[in-house]
């Protein structure tokens, strides 16, 4: 596997940084939209000047593996150390980082589909979009004082509670991709020969096995119990309470209780795997693991590629 790094300077000149690259890592962080790259460069002097003079904030960065682009972003953080090593450290993000830093107010009328709303947001902010996920028909949606990325994910999250499908959101070559998890055509298999280590933890912390639905209480009295919903009671009673407001129907509150059980009704599990690198691996991809105590299909929730070691670290969840 051969890795290379290039920068597009403010002058438009393309500079190959591969030979002066001291460390290189990139990947998708759990819960984050923008893909991140961390690069350390030797601060050498070339014809145009020292590297720290040439690589500036907003400079375009490209990472390639065997000639195929695996990262495209802009320099977001810049740090030069003039110690003996004389190194320049940069952190770059794909262009979705701008959407995590900009706030806006929006209102979407009732009856719009998930895809229509996302297309409207992306059109307003000139974000190229490739949407191939399912859609839900939403009620009216006021979204105020939130970042553009929160506008997008709040709509997708609401749809996900209604649909029997989970989405993945990421950026590829400056285009925002929204698609179903686990639909990658190439499913990579990791076994004892290409897996370095596995780690698997389970916990009952945060587990909810029962939800009580209560009404509003009169003064100094216990709120009346309207209904309850039980989940996996074999783990014991771990109870949550939600209150039915006058502006909500009982069916709406029952759906809310069902979603609480759906999201929190089984033990939390964290799974991590260190393996040989697959540079094009992204969050949302489905993989097959048969190593350690793991023997199943999984969805990649986060991945960090290490070019120096030619390895990657994946955080996984079981494929459902």
C-alpha cells in the first residue's frame, strides 16, 4: 500500500508533501459529520520557501492510497514548533466542517419528505448532495439557532425513528452523501491473519427496561400512571418516566416510550478492532469480523487510518 499527500497552495500550485510527511492519519470520528486528517510535516525549505510559510489555513489537502483519493479537506488548525525537530502539524477537515460552525434558522411546512427538506437545506448552502436513503413525511419543523449540520441531522434523526432503516451521512469529494448503513458492495472480512487485536465490552449502565407514562399531578399528589411499556425485563427493572402533556396524544407518548426502549432497551456494547489498513473504509460500511470473541457482521461507527503503520482502528456496532 502506497500513500501520498498533496496540497493546493493559495497560488494554485500543487505541492507533493509525501516525502516530508512524518505522520499521517485520517478517518471518521464517532458522532461527527466531517472527516478529519492529522498530518505532521518536516519544516524543510524548498524553492518557494519554508513549508510553514506555504501551508496556510484553508489550504486544500488531498490524501491518496495507491493513487485513489481517500481524503479531501481544508487546513483548519495549524501549529508550527521551532524546536530541534522543526515540525508543522496541521489538522484538516472535509468541507462539512463549515456546516458544523455556521448557525441558521429554518422552518419547513407540514407534509414535506425527508429528502425534500435535506435538498432544500443543501440548496440554500450550496452543498452538492447525493441522497439515496428512504424518506419520511414530516410535520411542521421549526429549527432555530442550530448549526446547519444540526438542521440536517435533526431531520434525519426524526425520520430514522419512523423508518425501519438507519442512515449514514458523510462527505466524498465535496459531495454530501446520505445513504443507508451497510449497503457497501464490497464487504471486507477480518480474521486472525489480518486482525491485530479486538476489544469487546458490555455494560448495563444506562439500560432502560420499563417506561412509565404519567399524567400531570395535582398539587402535593403523585402523578397518575396512565400506561407503561416493558422491554427486556430479564435484566431487572430499570425504569424511566415520561409525562403526557395536554398537547400530546396518548399514541404519541406511547411512540416516544417505544423509542426509548428501542434506543436504550439492551445492554450497551462497545467493540473496537485494530487491523491492517483498508484506506477506503468509511463509517456506515458493513464488515465481517471473525477474530477474538467476535464472529458476526458489524457496522463501522468510526475509523482512523494510520499510514505509517498501515493499520486502522475501527469502532463497531453489531449489524441489525
